[in-house]
C-alpha cells in the first residue's frame, strides 16, 4: 500500500486498473489497482482475486434466487406503490427490523424478505 496524491482530485476511490489473467493452474486471476481513502489519506494498493474453488451451495443458490425475486418485485412496483412505501418509510425514518436503510429500494427489499408488503 502506498500513499499518493492525485493533483486536482481529492478522495479518489475505486478500481483504477484491472487485468484478467490465468494462474499456472489455469484458474482465472483478476489483479486490480485500487484507490481508497483511509484516515484522511489517499492510499493505493494492489488486490488479486482468484477464481472461486468451491461450487455454490444450495443455500447460496437459494439466497441468490430470493434476491433476484426481491429485485424483480422492486422493479415491478407502480408509482402509487412506491409512493406508499416512501410514505411508510418516512414515517419510521426508513427503519425496519431494527436497521436503518439509506435507500427506498433497500427498505422495500427488507420488507420483501419478511413478507411485509403493501
């Protein structure tokens, strides 16, 4: 990790560069140069991600399917339904199940998971 200063820019975050290659065993390896701000200082570091070795478990597959259903539900809402969720969210400060959500979509998905729909 290295400290750096970007002239003309402050607080640069995210992937700056990405390279996809293969390891000696034939597995896909992604190497990234990532910028991040930690304790007010700009940092640059390299991150290497290898391809997953284990297959997905049935619980992971079920979780992905459930999330896809929740996302589809959010996309299919009418404007009146969105307004009702927004009204209910504002009334509670977008808190649901002991957690505060920063977006209306997050609030709706949390309610979808608990089957507490309008």
